[in-house]
């Protein structure tokens, strides 16, 4: 019995010594107590609560693309707005994907922010434009958002944003990974305050903090792997996008995606009409549509023009607006590489020498906001 107790005591002592050595190494190499230090602000994320689908109260610099950091702010409602929702303003709610959200541009440079600036500079009535854009959303997600959250904001006007991949987003594998339920599945559970023991361990033990960091990195890697597994593992996904959206819109194999988009759009417009909320729509072109010679066809815009005309919805097609306002390098986050290889037989050969990111630049957002402000005022959808 004494021998067993002695062996157990030696094992416990050795374990404590090993832990102490690792604790000292961790303290010396990578850690100091976070007690009294400011914590790293949270970054982009999703929220199942609030009026928006983004984490509330963010104020951080996002570095998803290290060469294009941008200032991201959300208000307490989880909308990408720098100020809180106002009760003393004509309220415009803009829903859409990353083009509405404003990927890689600062809060003040996004389409909704610039639209608010334009309207308030020209109208006597105070206007607030709420940015409910979420990267990856399409019309089905936007309709769900309006039903669950957006309409509770009691908007005076709703603007639906469209980008040409919104139809392609109904392609099965895209729905599997980027639908709203999947996105909100990444939303963190409601945070509970740490216990006294957790606070003590966080403030005093390097090994505990190392474990927390490794767990956080593992969770982030899981999310990144889920996002990155779509394009790299699906051969020809970009060509499928081109065929479905521009080159073969009438092909039988793509009829389901086009019909699904149109049905959801009509249902969303009907929902707003039933609530007595005016609607408008703005469509951003793919940069491959920009060249007048050799650009991809405008099948998506023609479909939207047909549906909005039938439903009496104000529609802004930015393709002619963009063509008149500038070129690809000024309107998109792209640069021209004269040495880039070009396949002359590719359907988008006219833009293959452009590299970068196909989202609008700050100037592209400004051009879109100016055109939409003019259209809203001309058609009496905002009070003077």
C-alpha cells in the first residue's frame, strides 16, 4: 500500500514538474498575462440575432485579402452602418450580396453609405440607408432575411441588389455551401460571461491561453476549409458560371437555376407589395460584360428588366452606366497586365489581361450611388 502511494506521489510530482517547465517555456516564448490588456477586436462574422445578419458592434480592420484591408463597422443591430438605426429619418433598407456589403472598401465608401450621402445632399428630408448586404447571399437568402428580420425594421423603401452570379448561386453546390442557413450556421452561440475560474486561468496560466489559441485557430481553419473546398475541388466551376449565366441561359440543364431565381424574385417583390413597401432594384455587371466588343452577353439584365417591368419595380441596370463612367481598372479592384497570357478562344478573352478582385472600387460604388439617387428622386420614391 505504501509502495503504491509512493509511486503515485512520484508520478504526480513528475507531472507537476513537467507542467511547470512547459508553463515557464510558454511564458518566456509567447505569452504575457492578458489582465488589464485590451483584447483583439472581433472580425467579420455572422449573427442569428439582431436586425442584421452580421455580428453587432464591430469596429475593426478586415484583412481577408492582405493587400486590400478595409475598415468594417457594424451597429448594434448587426447592419454594416457606422451609426445606429434612426427613428427620425426616411428609412431605406438595401439587401444583397458582397456588392451591397462593400467587399474591400471602407464603410463610408460602400454603395449604401454613398447613396445616403447623395440623397441627404439633395433632399430636405433626412434619409438613412441601412446596409444589410451579406457576402454570398442571393435572392432566396434576401427574401428569408426580409421575412425574419428586415421587415421588422419597417423600411420606407427596399432596394434589392443584384450581381450576375446570383443566378449561379442557385447551382446545387453553391446552395450547399453559401446559402443563408449555412452562413448563419457559423454564427457563434450567445456568449456567456466567463466563470471566475476561467478568468483566473486566462490571466495567470500561459498553457491555458495556448490551448485557447490553438482551439480558436482550429475552428477558424475548419471554416476556411469549408469555404475553400468549393472552387478548387469542382473542375470547370468558372466555365459553368459563364455558361449558365451568359452563354447558354436557355440550355435545359440550367433551366432550374434561372426559374428558381425568377420565382424567388417575384415572391420577394410580391411580399413587399403586400406590406405596402416600395421596391427598387440595382444590377451590377460582371466586369467581363464591360467591353462593348467581345464582352459577355447581358442575359441576366434582360431577365431582370422583364420581371421588374411586369411588376412595376424601378430597375437600375449599371452596365451602361459603368461603360459611360469609366473603365475596368477604375470601376473594379483590378489592374491591367499586358504580359498576362490570353486564350483568344476563351469567351472572356477581352478581359483576360486584367488581374485582381472583381468587386467594385470605391469609385464604382460612388458611380452606382449617384445613378440610383438620381433615379429615386426622378421617380418620386424618396420625399423631397
